[in-house]
């Protein structure tokens, strides 16, 4: 998906197009978050530091990515 297509879809008056864009953003955000959490762990960040940076508890981020 191109950024231009996503931006255009977000501005659409068509609910189907707009909701597709919301879903695409959610999926992208999840992938970016997972990659950044993995990078933080490789850099020896604690679960507490990662949770603080993301505005969540260390427990919730550990449950999500601690496998």
C-alpha cells in the first residue's frame, strides 16, 4: 500500500474506503510497534522502559511481546 493511497482513503467520504484505511493503519501500527519493541529489547531496554515509552504497563507489553 502506498502512503498516497492511504492518505487519499483516509480523506474519502465513502465509509468502505475510510474503514479500509483505518484497518490498514491499525495493521501498520501493530507491525511498527512489534519492530520497535524488538529493537528496544535488543538494545537492553527493560519491559518497564518500553511500557513507559508506549504509555502502558510493563505487564501488558510483556504479555503481548514477551514470548
